[in-house]
C-alpha cells in the first residue's frame, strides 16, 4: 500500500493516528518511516486552517577527539582525528506547550559512538514541524543534525522554515553579546545552567549521571530559548508569515497569527503608501497593496542614484 492510500485510510479512521507505528507498519505492510510520514501529513491535512507547528529545539554534541603536538594554532589533519563529534542529547518543545520532549544517548551507545537512535527520534519530531527555532541554528544545530542524519542513513525531513535567534539578534541589535545566556540576562529571564568541560568528558566515558546532567542542561536551554524568541519575535523583520499556514480571510499578524491588530498609520516607500498595523504581540505589519491613488502614483518621480 502506498503512502497516499495510508493517508486516506487515516483520514477516514482517525483513531489510527493514536496507534503505534510498529503495529500500523504490519497492518499496512510497510516500514515505520512511511507510517511516521503518513501520520504527519494526515495531521496537517486535518488541521489546515491552524497556526503553524513551531518547534523550539537545541542539541548537545560531543567534542572532537584528536591528537596534537601543541596547544596553539594547530592544523588538525584527518589522520590526527580519533573520533568525530556525535549527538549526545536533544531537547525540544512546541511553542507555548509546557511539555519538553527530549532524548539522550545511553552509556552503552556513547561508548560505541552510536547516536543513530537519538538522531532518529529528533528527526521524527522535526518531520512534523512547520517552523524551527534554534539559537545559532543556521550556523550549527541544523547543519550538524543534517550531518548526523545523512551518515546514519536518514533521508531529509519534511521541508520546514527556520529562524535563528542569534542571527536575528545580531542583525537588529548591538547587544554586547548575542549568546543565549547573555540575551536571557538582558531580558531578565532565568538563564542557562552552569557547567564546564568535565561534563562532556564524563559523558564520553559513559557516566550515566553526567549524561542525565547534560540532558537537564539541554532542557533548560530550550526553556530559555522559547522565552528569548518570544521577546525577539516582534522585532524580527521578514518573520516567516504565519498567515500562509492559517489561510484566514481576515487580516492577521504575520508574526504570531493573531487577529488582534490595530491600525497605526501609513508606511511610505519611494513609490507607494501602505496601511500599517500593530499586533498585541508588538509586531508591526503592513498591507501588501499600496493605497496611494493610482493616478498620482503614475506621475511620481524618484531620485536618480549616482
């Protein structure tokens, strides 16, 4: 049975969405990945006019283990590498949902440098998301996850957009630091848990208490990240437009999806005038069509750049 037939069955018999992937894969004579994908697509079909599923996530990885002759300005060639980094833990939460979802490598897995299981468990969650939120996500978390996914034989997840809070912060503000813990302190939000390199070293030795501590550290990062994202959200220019997911006839805030918007005036460009609104979340938005009188617009002159 192909995936479209499975989706049709799940749409007709919604109780199937609550059944385990193992049982369903036997029923439909297919693999678990197809079942996960069918569930995700069916849920999206059933919830077409909805807010996008926004996933806030963070990962913790092991350091590279290598041999060097010195401490400074070392060129670490591939023959000096003992072990490349793997994923140790991950944590995630759906925006505004109090539950934090997480997973950690086991002592037995870490001693074998086998992170397939936890990479796959995060991959399945990300496959359901419409928008990903991560701090330095475009520079590290997402590329690293892609690296561990492809070497573990996984296919690309469902296409999703992403917002990098570190990138957006550095683009808009001149904070002394754009690190997550620093942003939390500026916003008077409880920050990250303190730790040091010994935690990562002990995790690699398979110490179960250290792995548990790493997971707690990771979970706190996600809790902090959600709060930081919500403070930054009204300021993010070109925020992914939530209206594309809701398909609502009324005007809504493109940042948060609320209909609670108020007229604040006009925004002028070189060739047009646009009605602008402010949402209760603080974000500004404007209409896509200029309200400047057509006859006047045709006669507008603009400066010539030299």
